[in-house]
């Protein structure tokens, strides 16, 4: 610790001074510079994890992003396609929500919603085989991003399990990930910058 550092004296947030909070939020702003690295690390953790699929989870993610790119998706949507399953290892039962909340400050409300709800949509392709409702997406019909979620899941996510499909390496997508996380948070989502 630098010699000028003084430990804050508050014991509850209500006791914190404006100076304390300026110091604290300065640290939070500094943390943002590492978010792209953390997202890429979570993606790399999917390598080797097949979980019974024909390709590992990293390859699935690369294929999903590549299919999005081939369809002419914008960079933000490609990054969402790349990162949509980064919660598989940490939050398998709500991995869409996990990934969406990481992306939320940097992406549009539409892309946030698609990532958050993608499992309800991709379930059209397999839910019946595991005793679940394959029409779960229908509860979202009428939402402005409904059709985008259908495209995301039907044409990219559900189609991204082909061992013969050639994708660029992760390094190809890394600059895109860094660009998405380098912007000011909440600007794409049209929200005011929030607190912690």
C-alpha cells in the first residue's frame, strides 16, 4: 500500500464521506479495464468441455459467432453470440442470465434480452426430448426482440455443433470483445450510468 493510503473510517455505507465514495468508485472504474480479459478467460474455460456434444463448448461458441458474422450481424451481436454460453461452467441452470448480466452495461437492451432468454428459444430444438415444453419461446411472443432471438437461436446457436465447420480461432474475435467492453457502460443500453 502506498504511504499516503489511509484506511476509510466508516463502518456502514451511510457513514462514508463523499471523498470515500469518490475513492471507491475510482477503483470500480479501474476494474472495468479488465472485464474483457475476464470474459475471454471464461470463454477459454469452455475448451475441452463437450458435455456429450459433438464439439466442445468453446468450439460451439466460435461457431455461433461465425454463423452470426456470415449472416451479416453487427459486431455487438457477434460478441453476444460468442459469449452467450460463458456461464455454462459457473451457472449451468441460468447461464443465459449470467452471460447477459455481464454484457448488459455494454450492449443494447435488445441483445441483452436475447442472450438472457436464449435458452427458452433454443429449447425448440430439444426440449421435447427431455420432457420440457418445446414452445417455451411462445411466452415471449410480442416482445420487440422476439424475431431476433429466433434468428439467434434457430440459425446460429442450434446450428453450431458441427465438427466439420471451420471457424476462425478465438484470437480473431478477441479484438471485437475488447472493443465492446471498452466503451462507456450503459450508453448502448440507453441508460444513465449507475452505481455499483
